[in-house]
């Protein structure tokens, strides 16, 4: 049976002009060789293959996949096998570290990673899931979590809020913003939803730079109320987010879903100042060597003024450099590559996210997401900084350490100097010699009296404050 199938294939190849009559006769005379299949062998880039086939169908509906498989058209992809191998390894190591802390989840937790070139959004590597899942190796027909999975970005959404504020005007990185209890409407007839920070504390007025670095939820909501959610949505679309986002204040905290590729591309736009749609097919060439499709493109500047773009770049660099920043593990003393980025952790620790970039058009952007397909919790304190950031760290070290994409670009000297200056201690402002009488008005946020040891909310000087009982 195998011999007959082999000969049928040779006949078809001869009939379609792929081999000569002499080559067909020679191949028919050769004995069959049996090769043992390596049960552990996996496809290196199944998500890239899936993405290529989908993009091929959309790009050239007049051509079929059969044209591709039969060699009537050749495809040149943007993915780099060296970067892909690095990304595969980094994700597997990250999942292994999580499983060591949670042995009962072995083989169940999933992840996805995508790496883009900043200058044109071409995809260098894409991993839509782990190598082995539910007892079998990943293939190109599997679910691609980079492009198909819509999940909440969590705090990785906040830079879009800050950029929207910079674009609108009236905000700088030194603007004092209130890190104070704040609520959003929960609908008619329902009590409001009060926003808390990850650490459960409020710090009062703080510089906007610090609020972004420390990912203060209350500040993100306050800014959104000041500038309007429509400005946040418009800015997100301008950065490359194509999935419609909910016109609701908690979208500022990442409550609306998007796919990982959109999120990565938005950060890439911030890092480069260039608008582009992600793509994985660079060119299609027919059997005569003529390019039937060439996707090399000229960069298009983002529709964001340079001052606002510089402010958000500096703010995201501060997330790394400020000692209290959520990505301080990537600071220069611990990590030799200059990067900017943001962590993201969704409600009840369901997803852990990190998106980061090296600077400018010559840099790259990588996005990492780890979570369960059934949306269960990853467990307490399993944050983007703990789970996803180390994957980013490993892949960036390997990509730049091997020189695959050249040297890591530096951030502008003046930008780094401003961040350094913000780290220096400042003289406290003199206290004005004015007597002010403060009246506290209690505002109960619960329908039930507080239990022993709980707290009351009081309104002081225009801001609600949490006071110990």
C-alpha cells in the first residue's frame, strides 16, 4: 500500500511538471526506507503557520492554499526562526516556574507571546500556546491565543489613559494627581463601585509619574473622569486597538477585552511613533520569480504630537527605573537592556501580562500573557510582574545577547536625566501659616454597620479618606 501510494505521488508530480520522466523512473526503482518517527518532535512555530495561512487567504483571495502547497507561489514570511526558538523556550520556562509553585496545574496553564519589529509591525515570532497541551504536540490548526483569544489587558491598558491625558493637555509627568478613594457608577438603582489599589492603600496627592509607575487604579479612574472615556477610546484606536472597547470608566483599568497582538502593536506604536498594522507575510512570489505581492511599506508617523508621545515614553521608562515601579526588576542594575513597559494583572489574578519595548524604530516590542483557558484564577499574588515579566526578561536577553536584531537602542539622554532627577529627594514645601478648620462628614459605603476592626470612610478637604476605627 505504501509503495503504491509513493508511485501514485510520483506520477502526479510528473503529470504536473514537477519532475522529469527520467527522475520519475529512477525514483520508482528506489526501495522504500522506513524511518522511525520521533514522538517528541513538535512544530517550532505552529502559530506562525496558522497566521500565515489566514493572512494569505485574506491577502490573495484569488489564490488558494493549493497554489502555495504545490509551489505555484512562494511565500516569504517575516518571522525569524532564531527569535521563534528563543520565544518558545522562554514561555516554556515561565510556565514551568509557575507549575513548580502550583504542581496541581501541571500541563494546564497556558501562555502566548508575540514579538514585533518597531519600525513596521512585522512579526518576528509568535507563540499561541505551549508545546504540549492535553497530551499532544501543538499544531498549526490549534487555537492561536495571540490572535484569537480576547482577554482583559488589566493594568497594561493604563498607558493609553495617560497618553490620552497628555494629548488633551493640562497634564505632565509632574502633575499632582489624587490617589484617593473614588467610585464609578454601577447602574441605576445600584450602589457605586469603589475602586481600590492593589496594595489596598491610598497615598493622597502624588506625581503622575509615580502613579503610572506604581499602577495606581484610583488615579487612572480619576484621570478618565477628567478627560472623558471617549478620549481614552480614541487614543486606543489611534495606537492600533481594533476590537471595540466598552464606553465605561473601568475600561481604563483594562476591563474591556482585546487580543494580545493588538496590545503589543499599541505599545509598539508608543515606542516607535509609527503607525502600522501587524503582518507576517512579507512577499508572495510566483514560479517565475516575480513578486505578485510585496508588503514592504514606508513608515507612517503616528497621529500623536511629539510632546505627548515623549511623555508616555518617559512614563513607561519610569515604570522600570523608579524603585517603586511595577517593572523595577528590569532596572539597569539587574537588567542590561534599556526597556520600557507595563505589567498587567486582571481581576482575581486570572491573567498575568507584560508588554515591553526597546526604544524607537530600531527596537522591538514583546507581549506576554499567561492564564488558563477556562479563566480560572492563577492564584494569589500571581501578577504580571511575577509571571509574565520574567518571560519577557529571558527572551529579550537572548535576542539581544545573540545580536539577532542588532544592538539595543538607548533612550534619549534628556529623558533619562529627567527620570534621574525625579528620583532625587526634594525639599518639602513650606507649610503656609494659615489656620484652616476641617469638617469631617461621614459617608457610609456599606448597607450594614462595620464589624469590629473594620474602617469608616470620611470626607475631608474634598477627598474621601479611609480612617481606622
